[in-house]
């Protein structure tokens, strides 16, 4: 049995993304690897703007340790899209994000993905508890 296509109503936060000319591949649609860039952009924008993540000088950084994506419908430049973001699992030092790509104004996702961040100490690369500000921001997205 296949999973139903994710719906816009399933996501508490959206990050607008503008597709770019060079996102299209030889087949005339956004290449599959570009979706991972969209996901990374949506998550890190949220972490910086809402969670206060300091990507340049902060003591903690997030490493992606797992990722996947399923595709339902094509997108292509110049589509305007939004990345739906939610948290599926929040651990001590890790978080699993669940994301979906929506064309602006459409209810059904064109793609859905997930990835796991493990937060580590920048100097040692060892896992550390998620800092309180980031944890609070992530809890807002928990399903």
C-alpha cells in the first residue's frame, strides 16, 4: 500500500523558494538532487531566523546523517514553490525533519523528503544536546 501524497495542511511552517534557470535538467524539470538543496535551505533558514543558530561562529553545528526523497509531480523553472517543514522526531542531540515541496497555491505536494540532523560541538565534532533556543524552535514544528 502506498502512502498518500502529503497535503499542505500537514505542515506548520513554509519557506518560499524561487526556482532558478539552472535547476532544470535536460528533461526540462528540476533535477532530483536540487530538492535536497531546497530542503537544506528551508531548514537552515528556519534554524537561523527562528532558532538563533549561528552558522559562522556558534559552538554547535548540525550534520546531516540521513536523507531521502519521494517524488510525485514535476516542478520546473520558473515555478514558485514553498517547502513545508515539520519535525517528526526530536531527540536529545538529533532531529528528523519532514519536508514537502508545494507549488504556490497547490494543496498536494510534488515531493516529500526527510533528513536527520545530529547537532555536534563545532570543535570536537562530538554530539551534544540540542541547545535550548534551537530545541524550542524545533518543538514548534513537532507533529
